[in-house]
C-alpha cells in the first residue's frame, strides 16, 4: 500500500486542506496498462477529537486493506459533524462533493455506486450514515462504529457535556431546537431512504460500555422497523481505539466479500 498526502486549496472551505489517500501499489505492467480498472473506494471518517491522520496512527487499516484493490480516502473535517456549519465552514459540501471530486481527479478511483463505501467512528459514524442515507445513489454500503447516530439526544440536547459543548453545537447546527426532524436527523433520513428505490446496506456496532450505546440501540430499533438492510453488532467495549481497530476488521469482512 502507498500512503499519499494530498494538500490542496479547498474552494468550498477557502483554506488549505489535507487528505490522506491509501492506494494499492500497482505493478509496472498494471501502471502501463491504460485499461486497468479503477479502484473501489472506502471513505473513512474520523471522530470528534481526531483528524485525517487518526486511522493511520491508531488502527491497522493499512494492513487490513492489503490486497483488496481498495483505496481508502481519509479527509479532515475538524469539529464540524460533517455539516455545513451555521458559523464556520461548509463541511457537508466539502465531504459530500469536493473530496470525492478531488480524489477522483488525482487518483484512479471508480465513481460507480457499487464501488464506493463510507465508514467512520463516533462523529464519523454519524457522518458515514448521513452521507449514505442522503445520497443512497452514490454509496453501496455504510458503516458506523460507536457512532453518534442519535444526534437529537446524545449530541445536541444532552446537557451532560456542559454549556461549552452546547455552544459548539450551536456554532455547527444553529438553533438546536430545529435539529430533530431536520436533514441532520438520521432517523428522518432512514425513513426517507427506506422509500427510495435504491438503498445502501448498513452496518452498525457499538460497545455496551460506550456512552453512546443507548442512542445506538434506539437507532437500531428504529431502523429494524424499516425495509432497510442493517447488520448490527454489539458486545463488550468502550469508546476507544482498541474497540474500533477490532471492529473495522469486521466492517471490511462485511463490506467486501473478498476480505478474509
């Protein structure tokens, strides 16, 4: 595998942005062959306190994807919750439009729906489901690891984080009372995509000792009432990298039949 650091000026964010892109190493013959198929792509999203380097630093993702003919795109979105912020950058437009366009322009990545996947942890789990449920025509599957999937109660309305956290949420979402039932609400997005002709496969997991566990159970139960393909796993685990490194291995096995 070859790790590429992409530095570019983001027109959406009007600032210098960085993306890590992990690519399979092609042979000389494959490099010269113009008919070599484009790579399947996994967009791998970071959590609230991390950045684009987190998955490479804290997990064995490079080892796990070896031999899968899979590119892994890891963008940085700061503390945005993968959202066009009320007071900040347009990170939803960045992650949903600009990142795929830039990555495909620079590397040989497939744009076919069946070749595109998205996964993430914590805040990134929310972002992964948000992308796939908003754009089911673009992603074949999405995975949330310990995701902040119940944005209404666990992130926006939960006062246990304190006033500083709520101020940060207001910078992102604006009026917090308008978040439930909106385009930011995964429960709403799941109901909407359940009626669509094309639906992404979903994978969801969370440790039973994780502070986000109750919200994950609520989302699981809601989705199970819909005509959606959801694979759910839970078991002992906290909100830590030891758990996520284990579960991203399971995600790849679920996502890609060729993975062992």
